[in-house]
């Protein structure tokens, strides 16, 4: 019975480590998405708002 308790403890610790790793990877992915969105917003804000409003059709 003592071995079963030890094995269960090892399994629980492994599951905890695996869960913590998953959470860490998720946090990194969220931070990456946030920084990518910020970069897109910076590019959009730097565009000329009048660009593409006029079309010259004379040849």
C-alpha cells in the first residue's frame, strides 16, 4: 500500500508540472498575440488617411 501512495504522489506531481507548463505556454502565446496586435495597430495608425481617396483617370 505504501508503494501505491508513493506512485500516486509521483503521478500527481507530474500532472501538476504538466499543467503548469501548459499554462506557461498559453501565457507566452497570449503575450505574443498581444504584441502582434499592437504592431498591427501601429502600422494602421501610421498610414495616411487620405491615401486612396482620389483616382486619376486621365491618360
